[in-house]
C-alpha cells in the first residue's frame, strides 16, 4: 500500500455562471511510497498548488475536489474536520514558497514552532520551546537558543524558510508537501535549503512531494516525476527513465528550458499556459506544441502506460520524431 494515493482527483472552484463550476485539475492520479520523493513539475498555473491543497485539506472555501485521496490507507474525505486537523501539521505537513506569508509576524519563530508541538504532542510550553531550539539546530540555524527569540522579520529569507522546514518536521511527519520551497530564494541560498531538506528527508525517512516549475531541480532529488499541464498529468515516470527518454513534447520543452550553462542558450516554450476556462480542444498542449498534427486538436489523448511505469498523454508517444 502506498503512503499517499491520489486517485482521479479533480478540483473545482464554485461559480455562479451558466458554464458551471470552474475545473482547474482534471482527474489526476499518483502514488507516493514510503521514504520516496515524487517531483511534481509544470509551469505556473498548471494546478500543482491546488492539488497539494486538496491533499492537505486546505482548499479555499469556494473550492472542492472529486475523486479519492488516501493517506496511510485512510480515505481523507471520510475524516471529520477534527480528524483532518489531527493529521495536518502532524502526519502530513506542508512547506510553502513564501515563508513571510505563512509565518505570524507578531510571534517569535521559537513560539511558532513550539505551538505545533503543544497542539499535536501535548507538550508544555517549556518542553516545546526546548524542542524548538533543537529543531532550529536540525535545520542548521546557528545559535538556536538565541534565534528562537527572533521575530520573522529579523531573519533572512533563507533562515525563514529553514524555520518553515523546522515547523514542518516538528512532529516527524510521514509526508511533507514542499510547494516551490526554494523558488523565492536566490540561487545559492536555494541550493543550500534544498540540500538541507534532502538531508532531513533521508535522515527521517520521510516521503516528500517536491513541487516545482523547474525540472532541473528534481533531476537529482526525486525518484519519480509527474509532469502537469493545464490541470492534467501529461507524463510520469521514474526520474532516470524520464530524463533518458522524455516522451511528451511538453516534457521536452521543460527540459530545453533548464539553464545548462552560460554559453548554451535555453529554449523557452513559446506561448502561455491556457486559463482553465479557455482550454483548447483536444490535447491541451496542442496550441504550443511543435509536433502538432490535425488529430491532436480533435480529441484529448488518454494517459497511456507506454513502458512499465512510464505514462504518456500524447498520440505521438515518443515515436514520429518526438
Ligand atoms: N482561489 C482561486 N479562484 C479561482 N481560480 C484559482 C484560485 N486559485 C487558483 N486558481 C486557478 O487554478 C489554476 C491552478 O492554480 P495553481 O494550482 O496555483 O497552479 P500552480 O501551483 O501550478 O502554479 C490556475 O488557473 C489558477 O488561476
Ligand atoms: Mg503553485
């Protein structure tokens, strides 16, 4: 049994329009095994964060999902609000892109970490503060017993993201959802924070969903990769298989847009991710695809297992010159 199973999950925003609710995620499925890192990759607006929010049970009030999300064999939709709260921050936790908006500016970082432990582990304030200092040491913040007294604004962006990681791992979760955890940081700091996160994931045998728009970031960090576009899964495979032979033209496009060095020009994918209320007919990538043929615009291709564990949603299927 997988630790997390996302089965045919679709996400909608409620709308009072003739067209009905707005669908932003369309029947996606993936599993995350124990101690595994799954990379979820796609450009901005493809539905990555909304999918993570559904798993975490934090979709906005005006949104809902269909399909099944199973965590440790439990169907999350059958849990009470209290049951979900007991999981969140405890067995499943999340790291967001922008720590400044997720940290409370008027509380010390130590207290914010301690609060997680008081809520979920029933620790006293003194116990929890002592543990918070240990956690700051775990995320390699120097002078942790002093820094627990800092307010978020007294820390750099990189330090704040380390605090977010400390909060996320405070209860020893089985699964961490990391949504663009290093995107807001500059390159050097981003690399340090990512390597820290990787070290912690290995040390504590956590599973992680690493969400990013940068395919390069997951190349060395994920065992498997799921490529999302326009709310769909376009390709998914073991990392080695995906990089050895990417099949979907969108995946190839993402690969070509990874910076490879100063003298190698990157080739961005032309055009933009379509808005969920304005998707092209047929394959949702067809209007940006350099391999497009008439058939692509007629019907949306299904996701097909073309090789063991390697799935692709393209009629060309890696043949015909792709
Ligand atoms: N609160 C919202 N109301 C309406 N649409 C939303 C809302 N939040 C996100 N969306 C839409 O859902 C789609 C997926 O967004 P998101 O999951 O944030 O993408 P990603 O994380 O891949 O950049 C986008 O088209 C976005 O505009
Ligand atoms: Mg996002």
